[in-house]
């Protein structure tokens, strides 16, 4: 039996000695069913939903630019109340992982683990019966069946790893999600697979373009019941602490630009590699301003990414990743 790489080995590949290397950037991709599909995301210029065949070519190009990893988001054709497509062995992310690992050896494939793109209602968990009739603010307990949700998230993570994923990134912000995923991975012999927790994920207004790309906007209510209050730093730090206690190998702050103070506080307060997600709304604002000639994109993007690094991020997930890596090559 071939010896599996350790979690430390995988993390070292993702954490280059110089934070300015392209390997410190992770490019997100949205994968859809079909063949030859390239659907531009109008609110995110330069970003497309891609079918597996075209995705493989994009990932190969990203590797040539020096990137060590990509992160995948699935956009399934079918959605239901139980998010069954999320953990289907023949689901769209599972197909994509297998294809990338076969065609682009050596690149790390990280998968987002959430249910919002797979549920017919667009929430990140399995909702309780009658929850759609709730009005106004509601609690996590009122909205989400946590036991069923954790089981589904764990099953989804396992299916991604069985397909060949090198790391899973639970983003649903459900209590106990890291623990549930660590438990099922270890039980099935995947002790070497790291978990990147979306630990401090805020209920942000910067996610709109992503929801266009992933088709994941909630059909009722919002996600304040389980995502963090943008005004609450103590709660964010407590959530990071909880994820580490449950077994997260990497923790994350999302979004990045409006939360640089949180990035710094997490970096100073916890002994874990730190990722920051430079999210869709942040990306879209730069692209829109550049389109109108109001800013110099090639100067602004490095300034933004350097600011996120200075705040303490070891890894940056950003839709600018390929452009940034290309510009870095041009300067050498």
C-alpha cells in the first residue's frame, strides 16, 4: 500500500517560504455539469463557471503559473431539501477532483464543504420543517437541524476525499462541523487529510457576486443565524478557538479587506496557519473601477494582497490569483 503524505507535508507545500510566491495564492473555481461549458459570471468579470473538461485546462495553466493549490465550488444541476448532490460519489465536485488529479498531478485540490449550493432553499444546512415560515431574525436552533446537517457535511467531505481531494474546507459555519469531519475522515483512514476551517466567516454584504456564481442565494431569510456579526470581534476569536479545538489545521478569516484587524488578532493569538479570503465583492469592486479607468488594476491588486499579508495571512484565496501570478512572471 502506498504511504500517504502527512498533513505536515501537505501544509508545507501550501505554505511557501516567501509569502509573495504564487504558491501562497489559491484560485477559486466554479464547476458545472456538461462539456465545453464556460458561463461568464457577469458580476465577476474574468470569472466563469466551467465544465470539468475546461476546468482541467484552467487548473493546468494555474499550476504553470506557480500556484500550489486551487479550491473548488460545485454548481449542481439538481438541488433538493436534503442537499443529496453534495455527497453523491458522482457529484460535480467529485468528478472534477478525479479529473484534476489525473490530468494535473502535483497540484493540491481543496474542496469547499457546504450545502448552500445544493439545497433548494439556499441555506448552508438542512432546515427544520416549517423553518421557511419564520419571519424576522431567527436562531440557528430554530432554522437548522444541526444533527442532520453535520452528518451531511461529514458525508460530503468524505466523498470529496475519496475522490482524491487533498484538503477539505468546511464553510457552513455550523457548530461542530470541523469535529464531525475530522471524525469521519479519521474513521475511514484519511488521517493525513488537513482541514481548513472557515473559522471567522462573517455575515457580510461582500458575498453577492459569489452567490451569482454558485447559485447559492438563500430563498428566504439570511445567514445571520449562523454566520458572524460583522461588529463582533470576540465572537470571531471564540470561533477560531473552537475550530482549532475540533481539529482545524488551517483557520480562515472571511472576508479579508474589511476584517484586517481580525486577521491580525487571529495571527497574534493562535498557533495555526492563517488563510484570508479576498472575496467576490472585493474582487468585483476592483474590476468595476478598472473597467471605468478609475484605478490601475495592476497596481491596486498587489497593494491589496500585500495589505492582507501584512495583516498576517499566510495564504490568500483570491479571484485575482491567476492575474497576480501572471504579472509576477512578467516582472521577472
